[in-house]
């Protein structure tokens, strides 16, 4: 059994000034090179991506955050050829995530490694409660040595990080999440106004009810004279 050595990986995202170009993503200290490709721009994919690797065809998440995916691999002639073929064969996807070996330009994943990665990605997504897989059957991955498996395991966490980055989470948000466990986007309701003082209608319009309403206007000079003479009697305003 191979050793599991998942480690945090810093993602480097490269965006082009041309919005029609794909988004390039790679893990800084790992060997996985990834490319996020919009379906409408698949024909712009560089020929350098015609190498063996694995790929995910992604559906748009629905209002509950669930999304569909198809897991595949490419050997010869490579990922570019396979993705262009999937434009004709599958209509459900809006983005494709391509995965290849990138640490050395002279090396690529071989057919067995691409197949192993395809199978493990399938298993990983099949366990996720937010994903509906379009694959009819589980891909059959070949047997690899422990060392080869260990190196390929390093691909899985960066791939999951990329999916999270683009809004494709694998598990529902917990009930204690700020949005209550629902989709990432939610309608913001106004706060309760139960503790807000009830408005008081006065001749001048609606005002906070912070003091009793004033009674009829009085002759201020007359009141002042009565106070000085000691004959002023306070008359509370009539209740309404």
C-alpha cells in the first residue's frame, strides 16, 4: 500500500488579458500542471497540451451547489485532441479541467499513469455528495509501483483545491455555515425591526416615539408670567 502524503499546496493562477484564453493553474511545489478551459474557447487550446493526462468535464453547479462531471484520460495523441473530440460527443459540460505532468518539458505522464489518475479521480468524486458522475462505469486503472502511486497522489489535493477555487465543492456546506448550509449564493434578508421604536404620527410627519406627544400650543409669554407670579398650574395633554 502506498504512503499518503497530502500536503498543502500553493496554487499559481495565470490569467491572460485576453478573456478568451484559458486560465492556467499549477501547484507551486508539485508536478501537476492544470488548465481551466471554457467550452466556447476549446478550439484555442495550445498544441502543447497534446500530451497524455487526465481531464474533468464540468457541469454548471445548480442552486443547491450540486454539479455533474465526467472523468476521462488521454494518451495518444493527447489531451487537446481528446477535448476537441468531446465537443462533439458530450454536450453537458461548460468547462474542462486538464491535468498533465509539468515539472520537466521532456517528460509526460505515460498511459498507465494517466489511467491510474483517471481511476483515482473517479473514486474521489464518486464519494463526494455534491457530484453526479456521467461515467457509466468506473475506469480501470492499471497497477503501479508504490513509488509511482505516491508521486501521483500528490496530484489529488491540488485538483480538489482548484475545484473549490472555481466554485465546485465536493461536499455540502455544514449546517453551521453562515449561509445555513445552502448554496454559496443566498438572498440577504433585512434584519428584524422588532426592537425598533414604533413610529409616532404627528402633524410634522412620522417621528420616533421617544416622548409623549405635545399638547396644544400655548402662549409662551403668558406661561412665563404665571411661573414668575407663582400661579402656573401644569395641565397634562389630553390622552388620545
